[in-house]
C-alpha cells in the first residue's frame, strides 16, 4: 500500500498512483484528524469522496504517529494525551476515539489503537544481516525492556477489546453516537499483534487478539530499529499463528528484500513510506538494489534507471535527465522517481502473487536475492 | 507555450503536459547552459532526446535571464559578461554564442540574443486599465528613458544580424565550428523586435529586423512592468507590421485577457510562467478570473475549481480537497493546480483558434470579457 499520509501520495496525482499499479492506499488518521479534520471529511461524504480516490483505503489508528511525532504525550489506561505537532494543541486519542475518527473517515479497513514501544526510541535501522538469535539477549539494543513490551502488549489487547466493542456498536446501530457520522457501513477492522521481539509475548498477543475477533490481523511494533534478521524471526514466529483465510498485514515494512522474505513467512499486505520517501531523497529501488541518482557517474548515463522496468519513468527518461532534474531541485524529479519506486514495489508484489499461483515462489525468491543488494548500485 | 525552464514544466511530468494540450514547450537557454550544460545535452543527442520530449521546443536566447537573474552583468558591443546565479562563475553571452548554444540544444525554434531595457528595473505590473495614451509621456514610470530604448534597440538589430550570420553559417556547413555540435539541422531562428513603448522605435526595429530576414519574428521588451493598456497599444502598433504569413510571438505575456487582446492585435504565439508559477502560489485561473485556493471560503466547497473546465483536476477534485493539499504543503497541490492552469490557457488558445476559423473571434472576445475579471473570484 502506497502511503498517502495527508490524502495524497507525495509528489503524485492519483492517476500516477493507479498507473503504478496501486489498488489500495493508506491514509494516516493522525494527520487527517488534525488537518483538515475527520468531521469535515465526514461532511464531504468520507475520505474516498473527499480525496477523489474511489478504490480501497486503509487507515491506521493514529497511534504510531502519536508515539513518533506528537510532543508531550502521556499514556494512561484511557488512551493517549498529546500535543499536535502542527500547533501544539492538546489532543487525546482513545481506543473508542480512534475508532470513531476512522468511522467518520470511512476507510475500507480501520486499525485498532495500540500502544507502541520502540517507536519513540529507535536507532537507525542496521543492515547487519549477520546478527542471529543471540540478539534476543541484547534486548537493550532494541530500545525497550521485555517488561515494557509485555505491558504495552497487554494494554494493546485491552484497547483492542474496547475498539472492537465500539466498532460493533457503530456497525449495528450507526445512529448510536450522534456525533459520529459513519460514512462507510461496510468498514472492516483489523486487530494488531504486539509483543516486541519476544516470541512468547507475540504468541500471547495472537491468542488474545484473535480471541476478540477481527476481520483480519496485522503485526505491529516491528521495523522500529531492530536488526532485520530479528524482525524476520518475529514475523516467521507470529504470522503462521494468524488465521490462514484472512490477510496478514505487516505494518511499516520495508525494503524490497523484506517484502520477499516476509511473504515467505506468511505476510500478504505491507505499507511503507520507503519507496516514496526514498524517491524524494534521490534513491531509486531497482532489481539490482539502490541507485543514488545524484551520483556523478550518472550525469551522462542514457540508460533508464532499470532496463527491466516497465514504468513510465523507465520507459521515457534517462538516468542523466533524472539526475539533472534532481540536482536542479525540480519537483518533477521527485514525481518521476516516486513513479518508478512505487511501480517497482507494486510490480514485485504482483510477480510474487503470480509466482505463488504458479507454485514457483521459491524460485522467484532465490533469483531476487541473486540480483538484489542493499549496497548502492555500481554502474 | 508552457515554460520548461530547466527541461521540465515545474510540478508536471510530460504526460501531464501533453494531457493539458501542449504541443510546444519553451526551454531556457540560460538555465540549461549553466546546468547541465549545452555540450552535455548535445552529446545526449540534443534537448528533445535529453529530456524525453519529442514534440516542438522553442528556446529563448538566454538574454532575458542574464538581464533579470545574473549578477554583475556588463554589456558591451560584443555581448554580455555576467556571473552565474548558481555559483558566481564568470560567463559570457554573445550573439554568436547564444546561437551556438541553441544549435547544441537543437530546439526547433531558436531566438536571437537581444539587449533588454526594463527587465532589471521593473516595478510590479499594475492592473490600472484606465491608463491611456498619456502614459507615453510618463516614460519615467516605465523605468527607462527613450534614449536607452533606442540604444538597446539599435544594438539588438546589430546583434540580430550577427546571430543570423552565425546561424546561416552553421546551417550551410554544420562542420564549420568544431566545437558546435548541431543537433537539429532543421532549426528555425526568430528575430526579436525591440524599441520599448515608443511606436517610432518599434517601427524602425521591425524594418531593420525584417530586413535581416528570419523564419519569423517576436515582440520582446513588453510585460516588463508597463501599464497593460500601453502594452496593448505597442502590440497593436507593432504586430500588423510583421509578415502576415509567419507566426508572431509575443514574449513573456501574460494574463488570460492579455492573450485574447493580443490575439485581437495579431499575435499567434505566447509564453509565460504565469499559469505555472501562479499555480504553485495557489492561484487558479478560471473563466471567471483568479481563484485563491487557500481562502477559507473554499474549505468545504465541493465544487471543482471551474465547473466548465474539462481538465483532470476539475473532473476529479473539489476546491475543498485542493485547499487541504495546498494548506498542508503537499507537492500534489502544485501539480493539480498547474494541470488546471495549463489546461485553461491551452484550451483558451484552442477555442480562440476555432473561433477565428469560424469567423466568430469578436464574439468570443466579448463573451470572455463579460465573464473574466482580474479581481479574486467570489464564491
């Protein structure tokens, strides 16, 4: 899912987004709640109508942004109090409140509010793939203690129960809350599995959350700074415990190889700002790895970013031209690089789906790793 | 002609540009010469190949930017010496040099280097349409003296003669200059009429410039701060003296009503940053006039910017959504507003061409003025 934080995929129009192959986008509840406001969006008929995107939308709960962006937050059993990063205004988000906001937004998939550990205390994602299971002992590297992870997981379960109860009440009687204009009666709600990097906590979280009963489930609290192999381990431990007939969503991941590896471990759905954010920073993701477009070696390179790619950017423009636009600070550079990165991600997922259908996913996985490297690409 | 200063129309991809109806774009020689450099572009096969736009391109001579952007410029009979606005590097532009640069760029239409008065000393364009012929006496308002205008006009004629001679030499024998890689042997060259706001100077300039003999002619040195009625007078005086069978190009104009009025006076071709720049500043041009999208009155306005407009933006998005994107600082706001403004300009020109064909241009002109106002639009 391309991330459309404030009702737009940064640098793109929706026809670019569709052309890149997107079927569903993600909107950020925190940002839309603060501006332009979920009540205004509800009066416009919901988020689909307001932003002019008639296709599926998933909204997060706002929790991740509260834990990573907002200032002076205070977590109690009731919910989170925080100050808006826009104007410092005092705000509050509760499990019921996050459900109500998303009911007004009318997304197709709403997420429950969860408590995160790690999001506010993360260190740069390391690429040290040699780290193994021993990392579990180096729990201080993760930025939180197991007892923190347990407390947040247990609170997340209690919050999930409240969010589900609120959701079901709104679904059964949309008129139950006079100030909640339900704009999409068919909205689904996903529960979120927490528990940090501890397998036992993850299993507990799965059992309790699946016990509440949601349309489907997400794995949260990963890609917040832990070593990538540890993330894979947690996904590999958790995903198979989730109901087989429902989509499994890994929140906030990741690099292209993460997608391949996490699909291998049972994940169906991803969201990440990486393809769009890295594009604006001049990084193209290709089947060979990362191409840093500002590098002087591309100044007269007439090849497309990725000769095997069918996106508009690769069909039309050279590395030399894209480098020129990026160096000149032209907005069009961000647009064209984003078009490529999104297409690359969505095409990778489409090829994965196809390979699964043909029973050849393991072959795709091997070939992918033979070609792809996280180190910047050489000419 | 949409303005693609550095090889891109700001905020758009070329498929947006084509979709808006553009058949020809303008590239700025000054900017492209400084970065990425006309020699690099020539090695890539010329500007069309480098930027991936296979349709017509007009390049200016670079003179206007030297006179308006560059620092510490010094004009001599030989040409202009100046410092790059990018890095302060000492540069020089001569009539022959500007011709050579454009030969390397390989645009379809090259412009001669001219000397401008007014560009560096302009005051904000006034909208006081009540000013009449008496303005000619208030020549100090224009920012230059008639004697300055005469000197610049006469030098421009001498420069035009040198530019044409260079152009013809390159055309007859593309190998004549070892360091000039001619990338478009079919390039045309337009002369430029100068003479400020003085009718006698304009007539002199026409006679001398047409005497040299170019594929077609432009009127330069207007829209640099003079009252709009005075600009119309100069256009009305000058355009009819230019060869009837050749396109007449008014450089750097203007507002939508300027296009209608200057077509009425004999102009065929325009360029202006106004539709693209104003879009980035949140101003939409509509058949009613200027719509300032940030105004609070649009925060819940579900109508498109212009209900009579067929552009992607008006077909898809509401004023409320566009306002939200603009207030949030989303790049997509600039893109969507630019898509509309360009479509509006190009559609206006298309309707003008059609009306001329049907003999109903005067009717279009009257109806246009009945609807259009330069004052910000009321809801």
